[in-house]
C-alpha cells in the first residue's frame, strides 16, 4: 500500500505552489534601495594580450559610478580552485591565477575585461562601449591534443605547458596492463567524444551585494547551490573578509545542475564593488553572457580499450582521456575528470585490471566544471559504449555480456579506489527487462520497419558514487574542503519545527521531502515541519547541494539532530509522566509509558520545554539540536536503462519511442519526487545524446552562443518514461539507507540512446561502430552514407 | 537597446511619412528586429510600428479567387483565417516558431526580412505570389534577391501579399534542432499551368526555386519523376546543424514528401 504521509509517501511538492503561482523569490527579484547596476565588458577575442585599456571616456559618461579593470584587483586574491589534484609523478597540478577581471591577457570569449557600475543597466552598457581596449590577438588554443604538444601556444605564459596535470588511477604497471591485452582473446577499442555542454538553468546567474558602513557588514544575494561554500571561498581566498561580517543568501534558485556550485568572479566583484562604490550593486546575467561565462560541462576526448578472454569475461580496461578544463580552473573542475571519473571506470563489472589515464588541458574556452553527473556520465558513457561495441563484434547479446560480468558479491573493492557497499545488478536488470517489455521488441521493430523506419534497442547499466563524501578520504585525494553537512532541528514551543539545513533546494523538493522524514520520526503531520535553507545567517555551516548528496548527507544530519531532540523530549516526557526515561515510547506524536495507558502529547512536551515550570532540573530548557554528519563512504546508486529509437533512413532523424529506467536508489522517501528527478535527468541525458553541442570555431568563437544554435531538449523531443525503482538495496552506512537520485538519469541515459541508434542502423544492414554525440540528423545521415 | 523614438501610425500614408525620416525603420511583429535591438546590433532613430494599421491586417479572398493577406497579419491569424481558402499556406504559418512568435510575427515582417531559413519566403515564392507595397506590385520571382536582401526600396512597406491558390500545395519543413527554423523547407504548389517548387533554409543565396524538379514534375507529377535529380551542394549552407551535402539531400527528400502530400 502506498503511504499517504511520512517516509515513502508521494507527498505533493509544497514549494510548487509558490513557484507555479509566480510567488517565488529569486535573486533577481531582490532589489536593494539605491542599488547600482554592473555591466561587464567581456572579451570578444579568445586569446590575446591586453596592451591598453582606456576608461577615461567611460568614467565621464552620465550615471557612471565607477569603472573597474584588472588593475583595481591587483593585490586581491583570484578565484580559487577547491581541489588540488596530484599528477602521476606526485607533483601538484599546475594552478594558474584566475583574476576577477582580466590582467594582462584575455583567455576566452567572455573573459571579463572591465566592469562599469552605473545608475542603470543601460547607462552601464553605454559607458562600457566607450571603454577603449587594445588587444594583440594570439593564436587560440582549442584542440586538446595539439595543446599538449611541445611548443604549443601557452594559455598561461607562466606555466610550463598547457597540461594542468597528467593523472593516472588503477594499475600502475604498464607491462602488466600490456600483458592483459596481449593475452586477451578479444580486444575492443573505441574513440569517442563526450560533448561539451552548457547547463542553461532557466534562471541565469545573478548577484546583488550590499555593504553597510555602519556595521562593516556585507550581504551577498546570489544564485548558488551552496551559500556557505561561496562565503568561505570568497572571504578566505578572494577578498580577505572575516566570515562573520559576510552574509550570503541563496534564495529561490531556478535550477543549478552543478553550474551554480562554483564561486564566480561576478559574485566577488559585486561584493568588492559594493564597498568601493558605497552602494548596493546588482548584476543579472543575460542569456548571452551565461553561454560564455557559466562553467560548461563534459568535453572529454577518450580512447577506451576493453580486453576479454575466450569466455567473454572482461579481463582488462584501459582508457586515455583528454579533459578540457577551459581557460581557468573553476572551483571543482580539477576533481571532475579525476576522482569523479576515473573511480567510476569499474562500472557494474568485475574487471580485474583497470588503468585510467587523464590529461587535463587548458584551452582558450570557457572553464569546464561539474554538470549533472560530473565525471560519472563521462565514465559510464565510455564503458557502456565499449561494452556494446564488444557485444556487436563478438555477436553476443549485450545484456547477457553485461550480466556475465556483473559484480555480485558485496562489499566489493574495485581496482579504482572505491568500495561498493551494496547492490543487486542482476535484480535491477530483471526489473528493466520486465518494465521495458524487452521480449516485445522484435514485434515493435517489425512494426517500425513496416512504416519505413529503422528501430533500435539500446541497453546499458550505470553506477555512480554519490553522497560525497567522507571528508578524510576526499582530503587525502586533494579536496580543500570537508564534505559533511549539517542540520539544526528547532522545535518551537507549540510543537511545530523549523529545520535549518546546509543543503540547498533548487528543484530537488527538499522543502517537501525533508519534513516527511522528521514528521515520520516523531509521528506528527508533515505540515508541522518547515525547512529553512539558503542563508548563512540562518543555517548551520553546510556544504550545499550537488553530487546527489542532500538526503544521504544532510538528511543524515537531520536524522541525527532529530534523534537528539527526541532523546531530550523523552527526558521531559518521563518527568511529566513520572516514569523512567527508559520506559518512554514515542509513537504517532504521543509519548507513553510502556505497558501503561499513561501518555503525554508531543505539543505538551514541547510547550513544557519552553515554559519549564514543571521541569527536570538536570535538563536545559528549550528543544533545539544540531548535528553534523560526515559520511563513512560514498553511496552507490546503480541502474539499468533501455531506450528504443526509430531512425528515419531518409533524413537520419532519430525519435525516441520508448525509454525505461530501472534504478536502485536504496530506500526512497518520496517516490514522486524521485520519479521527477529521474525524468529530468533523462531529459538532460537525451539532450546530450541527440541535441546539445557547445561548439567553438577555429578562432575560439562560440558557435552555439544562443538558443538559436544550442539545441535544448523540448517536451516533444522526449517520450513518456517508464521509471521503476522497486529494486532497492538500502545503503548500509547512512541512517535512512538512501543513496541519492538527482544525477542518475543524466548519467545512465546517453549510452542507452547511442546504443539504440547504432542498433537501429546496424539492423538496416549498415555497419556503423560509433557516432559522436549529439547524434543530430545530419550526423546520423552522414554515418549511414559514408 | 539604444534609445529611439517610437511611432504607431494608423494609416499607410502616415507610416510612409514617418519612414521618410533619417534612420527610421519599420517594425512589424519585431520577432527579428527586437532581439537585434536588444543586442545593440541596430540603432534606428525611429521605429515605425505598422501594427496599428487596420488596412494592413487580415486575410481575404479576392474576386479572382486569390488570397490577399495584409502585411501586418500575424502568423496565428493566417493559420486560422486562411485555413479554408489556402490550407497549405495556413499550415505553413501554423508551423512557424511557437505560439508567442506566431501571435506577434507578421507575414510582411518575415517576407521583408528574407531570413534564409524563414518559412514564408518559400510559401511566397512557391506560390508565385505578388508582394504589394505602398508604391507597386512585385512578383515573388523578382522580390527575393539573396539572403536578407529583397527588392524593397528604402521606406517601402509591404501592405499585402496576394497568393494565387493552387490546385494542391504542401510545405514540408525539416526543423533545425535548436532554432526550429527550417533546416530545409520545401514549398510545392501545383497549378493548372505548372508546378512550382521553392526551398528555404538550404541555400546561401536564400530561398530559391528548384527548376529541374519543376520541369520533371510538369512532365509527370509523381515522386519517381524526381529520381536522379540532385541539388548541387556547392551553394548550400554548411554549418553546425548540417553539411552542404546534407542540406542538398534534404531538399530532395522534402520535395518528394511534398509531392506525396499533393498526390
């Protein structure tokens, strides 16, 4: 029976009422009395030396408050990178400075050169046009392999080359890896590209900063997934401000997808300028600016090799990847191609020998960082594509080949540094086969062929490491931050509860799902519990929302804090009931003495905590507890996806006819929200597979710089999905047994789509091994006719 | 956007007078011009909106059976009001952009702009329509003169477009995945005296007639007549969304589908 409240209930998303009725409060809705507006003058050249900037005319323009250039930020810190990766030789990565405004050189189209603060945005733009900038253009560094060559033009003149790091994971002994491949009965090799993406959240980035001369305090309102992280980075590394004088607020945020994790120059600029101008300062990104200043995602070029023995057991896997970091290191960019990618190369399979090689490259492009899935989609795509190619080469069923190589014993130590605590990959595949009606595929293919279309079926598995992360482990791996989270459960006198959480909800439904947990633990109505998030002045120091971590990490802190509250409330109840604390039971919001009919209601206990007239002397008044939670391990959501496509052989047009997801997320708090998260993730994965392509020309100009050329998925590009999450192996090390569901769809779906299209083409008698994403009609048609 | 003056005359004569000013520019539905202004890529001194001119709006059937559409008529109105008099053209209008675009954008604005991927130029050229301005009448074959270039003089306003109604017609549009303009769109119209085939989206010279296909279909109106006919890819558009060869191929496929739809 589906539950109608508490853990496991599909409670409707309470936040949607305000979002859908226009009552949300987004950063751009915030206007501070007397605010001025910023316009950034951005480079339209990909790579060049700034020889002169003359702002004198601009400074005299009407309404101009102040004009800033890189010179104003000499002596101010640059944008920091939060993760130091150590290369294969033990040396730290090359870490070039990333100034708030360009100093000396511009390094990508969109690099901010100057900023005008003026009374209105139009006046700021007028003045920006009056700034004279002379740039000596340099060759743009774009191709990653060419950028790695000796003598290549340097993106950063002070670095020894364009390679941020040359990194490796897994088997170090090349001879051993070579031997595995030499002894293989079959080797499948695949070259592939994981296409560069732009996240394009519906709400562009915004920053509003104000400064009080009276108190020397700053407030920054910003579109962030993690306000405490922004405050720490900006205060400690960029502007040198005391954290207690800075409040960072991330109100309603209209989609993040990773690209709002990072600390951006515009946030630091507005905070700095608010004091320098002694006026509140506001910046709202235009969509055009977003394309050239929001961190991009993906952009890997990989060769992957899979070795199999005569029985088709996987015996070895070797990858060589070039990962594009763009012109500067964004906040977590260095971790994505390494610890969030290499560690996932085992996938769901017991491959004994794995070697991952990654060269991370600086190029004259927008910085690349985490985007929904962050490294894990890149890993999954390579692995699931090479397995599919191997199955085709060997003439074996791709599902059987996967099943044969599944990990079945847990815990399982992979050759690439992870320990999977639990899973049931065969069980999840069983669910997929049933939910996707795979046995009916042949009939559906025949029907499509009768209509002149090719039909293909693509299946793949995925695993991801979520709930990032044990702080001690990520610290060893180079993280410059801890990755715990925190929650404060504040019970009010009348029994309602405010829960202040470090996680940030920007589409995930925390305001609904988190109260379900607390209400369920106490046995009260969900409406009595409210989540407070997104304001450093209100919440405990939390690390925010990304990596499908909110419920697994912050939710665990919330459970711990709630347990502390319940423990204390039991002491009070025991006093009121004149019973031993050990005999007090809490059920349905009633404290009772075991084995008796004596009870006291939740509300009476909470009121007593704040009106402690009749109260145990040894217990402090009040009912409020905080817990910090640092996970013991990652969580490992896993699943199996099936996609069916039709391909129009005349045009190469692909249409997705059926998409089925079987996921194991462990325990589930709100099935409806989980469905929605999977739907959204699949939508983005299909977008990557068929539509989205962030492309530069040979001069470093962004070709897909607007929605006229960057194809976002729309409703009619997507099918209705079948989502099954009845395969549930609870996480073994967090109190709720949850794993996280936010990224799965985006990780698991691209290979399913590509595998399906290739299956369709091959069914039509055309041997096509691979087509790079996005599989536009043009690319599919070209592959069919080459 | 830069500052500009705005005028909204209610007669064609007043609009023509307003457009005589230096750097004045006509504004139809603004679906191209307004984004251009927002990006500060144009700086007209005066915008003269034609949306208040009643005599430039609406769809009507003339005595000779042709369908006349006022230059300021929105795509949504054409889709609805030409549905019975010229269904293929109404269907074309109904496929432009999205509802917001269709309720602002106008036929006159689209035709005057002559975007190489716009739908209307294919419909106008494929129908052999006549562009009526405040000063003259221009045959479609003379009107479109290459990408974003037309026969219009400075200050000249498209007051209406007059379409002869064919026996059968079809617009086959293959979407550019991002913009959903036509990656290739083919408008085929079959008249008693011959077939016209016009393609948009494909050529660097903008909308064009595929005369070889017209000749072949005039001899025999069936898809087999097109076998062996190919567009030379040389002058086709090649970009992120499709190579020259792909666009050339799509012209053939869309033409074939238009023939099927008209058969």
